C-alpha cells in the first residue's frame, strides 16, 4: 500500500542496513565480489578509520579523513547496550545520523529533526549480512555502518550510518480497551494472533468522506505528524468485501513516516492522534485512496476498508 517518494532524505529516514545489501560505488554487488561486513570480519575494515562518539545522550560525532573510500560494507558496535539481544524477525526502532563518506558532511540526523527509523531484521528484507550483524546487537547499542544508498538520480552514494537501537516493537497486535462499535460497518473478528477478518461484506452506500471508527483504545503515546509509524493492517474492497492486502499475511508489520506523502491520504491524515496500542477501522473513498480511474490503479474507483493496529510511533526529537 505504500506510495514511496524518491527523495533521498525520505529513503534515509526509513532505512537501516544501508550497505550490507546494496551495491558498491562502481556498481558491483559486494555480495558477488566476496566482500563481507565486519564486526571484526570485514577485509577492508572501513570503520577502523572512523571515530564515533560514545555519549548516548547526545548526537553522535563522526570523524574521519574525507574522502573515505568505502570498498566493502562494514559494520561494528560502538557502544554495547544492556537490553535484550535482537532476534531474527524482530522489528526494531532506532535513531540515526547519516554522513556522506566522500565529504564528511552530515546529510540527515534524528538529533537535528529528521524522522526516526526502523526495520524488520529479516534476511530476505535487509540481506543476509545485515541480518547476521543485527542479531548480534542488543537494545541500547550504538552501531556504525559503512555502505551505499541510491540517490534520487539513481547514483550510488557512500555513507556512514550511526544508529542508536531504541527498542524492539512489541506487542505485534493492538492491546487496550475494546470500544463499542457504531454498527454502521461490518463487525470485526480477531484471530488468535490478532489478525482481523470482517463478518460479512459491507452493506449499503459507503461514506463519501474518510471515516474512522475506534475498535480498541490503546494506552501509549498519541501518534503525530512526522512519526515513524509501525502498524499491522488488512484491507478489503467495500463493494465486494474481498481482502486485497494484509501485513498479517506477509508476517511483518508495515512502517512509514507519518504525514510525508509516502502512503495514501486516508492513512496519512487519519492515523494521527491515536494512542499506540489502538485498533481502528478506516473506510476510505477513492479520493483519499487511489483515485477514480481503475486504469491508473487496480483499486481506482473503489472505497476501501482497513483495520489498522497501531503498534509503535517513534517521534521526532522534541
């Protein structure tokens, strides 16, 4: 359901493991050329030439002699955390700073107002090397990573990412106080794992404006614009009641930066001011979804029904 921008800043805000599953400066794939990430194992040991500050209470400083030649992906723990060890399949939230390895320029930093970020630690998603590295890292750690990221023009940039692992997203379903539904929409039944299903297809004419109905009220911080929002969702077409998409079926939550145009308008504007842990139903007409033209999108012209569990909202710096 995501509608991604191509802006480098947006990509960096929501990305981790920047180079361990990317391509090198000359366009080759480091996994094909035999290069490996470190934590002591990288042949190039790129990060041995980089000094990263260890004060977890402040923005990291990243010092090296530019330009730094990133010839192989590299990763290392700068400060070990005292939390639990990240496991395969975990979704983690982090605060990051990104530095241009060719110039030493700070490109983006949570400590300077950029969004938080996160990822699911899964080899198919972030690459085998990155997954291996992160499953040795504990919550509360500061790590450094050297690698590559594509710019909006498609050019590969060498970057240093320094990230502080804040937490593992849990639980992976809404938890809170059940609310009394209005009765205007189909009832929702939850499976043992929390995955929702509709008790029948919607009836009657759909609303002409996006409608939100609170099904479970959570107890966490309220979501707000600029959050790195992590959620579970399932979507159905109003006219048929048929499911067309579900994060539950993929086995992983979905994340995006709230209010940045990365997703449909119905999500961007109507998942605000919700306590984390909440579950809502959104009924979204075409104007706030994929428009009226089915030739432009297979869901064009359709009113959509979503049940969304708000799992985490990582705020910008205050």
